[in-house]
């Protein structure tokens, strides 16, 4: 059998094998909902929100599951539509814009000068599946509110939220992340009302 025939046979076998491998990937986005009414405060603060950082272990678009004390796995089929740090940054920016705590919350690329900047570190973002009967969504974020003049940290705090589910599914985990982020942003907003 000459080389051309072997190459052609190889391509045919590869195409047959690959045609039967259709991946059913699903993409998810986070949603947060505001329950508390807006409360206006008399502050002339213009806030810029920098893109959040995320721990490298959770920076994948794939959902991450914790299986054991130090064993984690990523889900090839179930993923975030965009990078989780970008999505959480945007949800935080929108939440704070609707909070009425600030004169303005700037969009990326704005020409307006901010008086304060918010930075965030996403420390954990995973589904804890160690207990098969009570899977949990886990999220932890550290916020830094910085006053640009003087470059001083006005407020910093780490927030952690856990949401327990009855199902070990991607849909339930993302719903748990929604609840975690809503809880974290609600607590963060409440703390800012007391500090600003």
C-alpha cells in the first residue's frame, strides 16, 4: 500500500470517527436580582470598577467541582459563556450603579475621572460535591475600595457565601452561584452605606 493510499485511508477513518463525536456543550451566565430598595446618600463619589482578578484554580470558563479534600475537576461540557471574573465584575458594576450610593459608576473606557476605584479578588468559585446529599455552591470575594487622592484604602473586606442545593447538576450549581453573588453584593452594599 503506497503512502497516498495510506494517508487517504487515515483521513477517511478520522472523519468517520469524528463525525460521531458531537459535544453537547452548554454555556451559562450569572444573574443577580436586587430585593432591597435603593437608598440615596449625599456623597459626591464617582466610582471606577477595575476588572477583578480570580484565583488561577478557578479562572477557567468550565465549571469547577470539588470532589475531595484537595481534588478538583473541571466540567468540559458545562461552562460560563464568558470568563467568570469578567462576568462578576460586570454584575458588580451594574449592582452598584443601581444602588444610588454613588454619583456615577463608570463604564470601562469612560473619560470621566473617578474619585474612587473598586478592586476585587475572586478567591473561590466552585461546586462543593464532597457530600453527595448536600452539594453546595461556594463563592468568596475580597473587595478593596480605594480613594484615588492619596491612594488610600477606604474599605476592604472579604465576603463568602454558600448556597446548598438538592441536586448535583450544572443548572443547580449556577443557580447557587447566582444566590451567592446576590448575597455578597447585598452585604457589600450594606457595609458601604455605613462606611461612606
